[in-house]
C-alpha cells in the first residue's frame, strides 16, 4: 500500500515518523472520459481539442463530435452524446427526505463520514407568522426528542445519491454524508506491543501535560491564500526545499 504522505508527529519531546494512507476509495463513483470516433475507432480527446491517430498524426476534432465514454462491466466502452448524458445524470436533488431509522451516534465512527456537511433549519415565510411559530415548535420538539441520537436516510443531492446522518447542532440540524461501505478501504491491522500499567500511566501523564481544555480551535487561521500570493509575488527568488528530518534514537519522551 503506497503512502500518500510522510511526516513526523511531534508532541513535546516525542517525535514519531508517520505515514498517511488513503482511507477511502470512490468505488461507487462513475467516471467518464472524453472521446471521439473516427472511422469506427475510438480516440481519447486531447485539449485543443484534438486526437492523436495511430500513425501519430494530430487531428482537430469538432466539439459536436466529442462523446462521454463510460466503461461497462465487461470492459467495453459505452458512448453518450452530451444530450444523452445530461438526461442520464440530470436528477437534481430530493424534495422529500424520508427518514428510514433513528439510531445511536455510536453506530458511526469519524471515517464513516465524507468531508462535506450541510446544515438545515426550518424555512420561514414572512407572510405566515402563525405557521412559522407552529413549524418552529415542531422543529424544537424534534431536536429535543432526537437529543444525542441520529436520523439516517438516503437522499439525492446534486445528482448523486447519498446516505446521510442527521444530528443536532446548536439550533440547527447537521447533515453529514456517509461513505458507502465498499468505499472504505481495508487497512489491515497493526500489531502493537503490550504495555505495562506503569507505561500506561506514564503515557497518560505525558499527554495530560499538553491538555488544554479551553483551547480555542477558532484561533487557527487559513493562510494558504496569503502564502501562495507571497510565493507568486516573489517569483525569481530561490526557495529552499523543506525536508522531514530522519528520526534517530532518543531518550524516552514519556519520562517526566
């Protein structure tokens, strides 16, 4: 299994070399290629657009002759025109979300969820004050009944069908998209050494040194744009390569 990133995890005196692996495969997604058909043969469309024929010749392609190619279960290609594809995929979003079950949050771990999430709250109409009050009351009662549980449903959202988990979040509901079971990769087990009670106590004491219950996660800032513009504006200057230093033998970082 190929690592997608390697890094050193640092906490106090502790420095651990780590590897990251892709935890989810988009096995349920359907991907298309842009192709064209010339004399019965299918060619991949390059950006101009043009194709490279078998003899190496480049041939420009009219955009009206570009198709979307999908691989069938038997490995053959199925071609769709733009109009056919729009009809194939044009499903929109569900207008009715039917809850199929209410279950415990413990049914899901963090890997169950996709990155994106959306929030929901009652839609209010300024001209229907009484109806607004009624719907807000029902919404408040739903949240109270839901408490720490989660509602699950399968919906169509922006042309894609997702299972979703709906939970309380402040005065709103949080909708989180769930990965299909077959999308989550089998990572294999890591055999960890058995720890003595003394080692466990050392580890807990070490971590608690860095425990900050009042830490403000909002203090993190997204500086990607500023850093990127700084690099762009300094074009022509040398940029030093950053390297992860090799971890060497060290004293026990858990000893206080």
